[in-house]
């Protein structure tokens, strides 16, 4: 999957970065800085699964000393040249950072792809300095959109599969709720300091016509309900 990210048909995931996406990235980074309790004057940030460097670029503009991990070699090389920052191409499980290295670690649409999220987060917890922050953004399995997909799937006696195939696919190995992500954080030594949900930016959805209209309507219906939006965001802080 990751080796073919730059093949035709996959570029949209990384290229559709509009003003709304950029604004959200800035707000995530502002929260990371606010929740970070390390003594560092300049914060060092690691973005795991950095893609085309959209978050890394904003992190550098916010004054972070930034580097990334990206297993797709063409993307990693592109980010190195574009942003002039280190990008490691090894798997997360093979990275060898020293303990207490980073003030902030970010995982933007990444944790759901990990084969062993518990072990990987234990490793990340060691890389964080005491008081450092882990930011995670991942699909929210309690989202209204997913509830509707499951309901239509069961109500049609499993014959209407398109919503389920769109939302649940083999590349996502784990799905999280606010409760399960909190349990994961606390189990590896992170205190969850903030959790919220937010709908995916429409620019990043590869949809057209009636599909886009239907998703837009469900997004609108989910806005009044704090736990029902499509993405789960969480900030966990390493205990001192």
C-alpha cells in the first residue's frame, strides 16, 4: 500500500490540502504547544507517517524543530528536499531514537495502520520527554457516518455493502473510540489531556455527486453531537 501511494489514483490523499486543512493543522499544533510541559525552549517534533510533509511544513512555520518518518521512499525524498528536514524511511518499529528525545510526536491518520499499536505507542512514550505530548488523529468508530453505514449494511441483510467497503478496509487494522484510545494512552503511561471529534475536511474526501451530498448531510447532522463526528483527536502527555 505505502509503496504505491504515488501511483495514479492515490495522489489525492496528500495533494488536497486547502485552507481549511491548513487551519486545522495549525490548531492541532497550537494545542500540542499549549499542552507540552517540557522545559525545552525550542520544541522538537516528530511526525510519524508524514506523507507529503503538510503537517511538517506547518510545524516548521510554528517554530518547531521538525523531522518525520515516512516509509514511502519517493514521498520521503520529496519532503527532505522541499522542507530541508530529516525524514526517516524505516518502519516505526525499526527506528532507534534515544529516550527523552522529542517534545511532541504527531500521528495524523496513522495509528489505525499499525500492526501493534500498543507496542508502538510504548516505544513512542519512551521517545517523549517527561511532559511531552503525543497527538493522534484517527477515524472515530462512534461517528454518525459509521453508524449509518453499519445500520444500512445490517438492514439490507448485508447486500448494501458500499458504505461499509468505503469506511472499513484492509489497510486500517484497528479502530478506536474515545474510550478505547484513552485506555490505550493510560496503559502506556500517557495522561489524556484533551479528546474531541471533528469531521473530515471535504477537500480530502475523494467523493463526487450523490456520495458527496450524502456525506455532507450526515456531517451536518453530526455537528451538534460532540462524539459523533468522523475523526477522533486526542492529546496525551507523558507523565513526569
